[in-house]
């Protein structure tokens, strides 16, 4: 069974259509945005997509990328990215969110035991000029988003993973300079205390440094301020809880947002929809 959510034109000409395949866990999105689309965020899934129309710009791997029609977009799990259009006409894109376990299983079946897991999967490039890959992505998108039969969906996704294997690369090496211990301790504290209202002085005490040095070293190590990193953690946790059917108010309290409205503002900025809409798409549970 699949669930679908559609967002009507919001007055600016933006729209979004999303589907989640309950059996595989694959999520598909087709959307059109003018100007700003998404704030910087990341996903637990492997993201593959194509730009259908217009010019799509996004930051990823700390670089600005420009995608035009026919280019394939490949984003690894945990890779921060955003999105906007530099032109008045906006852009339209189609994207599949492939669960890591699914990609790992298909790659192992394709290559045999010992294949790197999806969590270790890297891509050579964020944008690929590969017309066959672009067509394969779009065919898999149509099969899943259009709720075709199981056989059609399975074959389309298998073909996609097989084509992606040709663009895979060894995971990028960690920076030669390891994060300063204070930054690492602060990150561990944010993970452990995600739902708490932690202040910068509290975090600095745990890290063993002062608040100004912590903010600087944390940004250098992880590319985000401590607050932005915490919001990222909370949003990813909220997305998982909503997909499991938990109510937005309960999710907001569980991950540390002040209330449901606070969660909603951040969730919409990152994912382009409300928490209630995402929960309904994933579970068929009405708002």
C-alpha cells in the first residue's frame, strides 16, 4: 500500500507531490519551486533525482551546484544540502529517497557478499551527466510514484541500483585534521541530550572550553553552528517518528521542540511540508 500527499499551488506557484511506498519505504517527490525551496538539511536515505525543468541550485559537500534538465543528482546519506532557483521561472525536479538497507541489499545481490554497505556508499560526483542514468532514475520514479505493480517497481528499482553502482566511489576520506576534542565532546552531548533545552554555556562546560571558542571550533569541524546541528538532529528524529505514526504534538515534545508550531516551522523549512502532512503520507492516518 502507498500513500500520497499533494500540496496545492501556494500562491507563489510552488507545488509538491509526495508518495511513500509502504512495502519498500521508498519515498518519491516531484515538486516545483520558485526562488527559495529548502533550508540546509540532510537525510538518512540515498537521494537520487533529476531536474526536469528550469535551473536548480543547491549547496552540497560545501560547494554550490547547478543542475539543469537531464542532469542526475546523487546525494549520499547525511550529506547536507539545500535548494533554490536563481531564475524567475523556478525549477521542477523528481527525486527518490532510497532507504540505506534497500540499497545495501540490492548492491549485495548485484555484486555479491562483501559489498560496501549503503552507509559506506559514496558517489564520485554530486551531479552526473549520464543520460542513461537520468532516464533510469525517471523510470524508477514513475514506477514508484505512479504506484505501478510490484513487479514493475522492483525491476525499475533494480535497474536504478545497477546503474548507480557505476557511479559509486569509495567513501571520501575523513579530513586529515581530526575535530578538536572540545567539538567532539559537544557533538556527543547534543546527541545524548537532543530533547533537552541545552544552553551554549552548558555545552561549553561539557566540552571543556568557553562558549566563543566552542562555537568557532564546532563550525570548523562540522560545518554548522551547535544550534543548527541540534535542529538537524531533531528534524531527522522527528521525520522517523512521524513516519512511524506518532502525532506531531508528541513528536515535538519527544525531540525537544518547544511545541507543535515550533516543529512545524522548522519541518516546513527543511522538507517543504507540514509534519501532519508527512505523517498522513507515510501512514494514511488523517490529520
